[in-house]
C-alpha cells in the first residue's frame, strides 16, 4: 500500500463522521491535499472543522513518513478530473483536457464530456466533432466553469 493510499484510508474514516464527501486525496511535493465536497458546496467553517479532525487522525495514525503540509480544501468551481469517479460525475459538463499523446492532431481538447466507457472518455467539441481518448493518456483535465454574467449596460442612456 502506498503512502497516499494509507493516508486516504485514515482520511476516509474521518470524513465518514463529517457531513462531507471525500472528493480526492493527493500527496505531491510534501503537501497532502485533501479535497472535500458537499451538496451546495463546502464552507470555511466546515473546512476548518475537517482540517482539525483530519490533522488529529493523521497525527495518531502517522501514515506519512517525515514532514508534510496538510491542506484541506474544496474542489472549487473548476474541478480537477483525476480519478474515474471524477470523470463519471463530470458527464454533461464542459471540460478541458491536455493529453500526453496527440488526439487527431492535437494534445488539447475542449468540449462537453459525453460519456466514459471503461477507460475511454468521449468529448463533443464546439464544432460538433466527437473525440475519444483513453483516460491513461490524460496529462491534465478539469471542468470549465462558464461565467453567465449579466449583460453589459448599454452605451447610451435614455432619459
């Protein structure tokens, strides 16, 4: 079992007692990033409570050798797609993907995630084309939040 898997086991037990869902656990560069989610979002107060509880549990279990920094966060508006369950949850959403290999002449693709079948994802691009790629060929992927701001005020004023 890897260090990240041992830490995930400890974190899962803590998160099960909180009113939150474990979105991801990632150990990179001395930072253990625990990402929590909740329907309607996760607030700062919930993150602070979770941070204290997770920190306490990690100190007791000591699954990570040496020093590390614990970061407890929410996934935000644009969510990283790293695990198969992330991809499944993102079906129907706009995503951006950078692959390690070219897909039809490009390593970057953006569009709506139409589906995930096993280890193959399918995106419909803005021009209506469909592109399929293996999840193992993904270097980076995230959902794209579409800002639906208010229309700009008109230049002329009427009185």
